[in-house]
C-alpha cells in the first residue's frame, strides 16, 4: 500500500512539473504571438496611411529566455520517466542482462549525484540573487530569483527522478522506462 501511495505521489510530482514546463512554453508562444500580432497591426495601419500603434512587449527576448530555461529544467524529470531522453545505447545493447543492470545502476547513481550537486548550486544561486535583490538589466527589471528558483526546482525534481530510476533498477533489474524505449526501438519492424 505504501509503495502505491509513493508511486502515485512521484508520478503526480513528475506530471505537475511537466505541466509547469508546458505552461512556460505556452506563455512564450502567447507573448511572441502578441508581439507578432502587434507588428502585423502596425504594418496594416502604415499601409493604410494611418499612424502605427507601436505595440511592443518590453524585454520580450529576455522574458522568453527565462521561460525557456524554466520550462527546460521543469521538463527534465517527466521526460526521463517517459523514456524521452536521448540515451546512447551502443554499449548497453552489447551487454548481457546482468552487466546491463550494473552499468545502468552506476549511471543512475552518478546522474543522481550530479543532479543533486546541480540542485544545490542552483538553489544557492537563486538564494544569492534573492538576498541581494538582483534584477535583470533589461527594460523590465525582472527579479532573477524567479527563473533561477524555477531551474532549481526543476533540477530537484530531476534528482528525485534519477533516484527513483536507481531504486527501480536495483529492485526490478531495469529502468521503468525501458519497456517504452524497447517498443520505440522496434517500431516499424515486421
């Protein structure tokens, strides 16, 4: 029972993280779309001999960059659990089941350690920005703690996902996403 509750909790965490990443991408699309629409309206007005509105979203590129960074980090865990990360399987395909499990265990342990290290330093980075009140240098002074904290949260969730896969590999002998990965690699075969 506890295992089921834990699994549901982790899956919910990964899903929420993916939804937040998707919202970041939707926000980028809406902001860029609004800017493009404003330029189209200005072009039409100028060609009609009227004064352009001059609609501009200040610091658009900067804000979209922050949203892209946040979305990328927030999507890490969900894409790992879905088997959507690019893995180089040239070595793994030539190993027997036991050797493959050992290699995958070592890789997940290393990845979890590296992700934890990155989480710590991204968190420190966000904390320093918050404590000094750092803002971006663009037209719109964006507090840097927000995109940095989103990156730290995304990496923390990725750390949990790597630990989850490490435990899964130790318990079941294979990562949870391998079934989907194997199905994808054999897609199109008769």
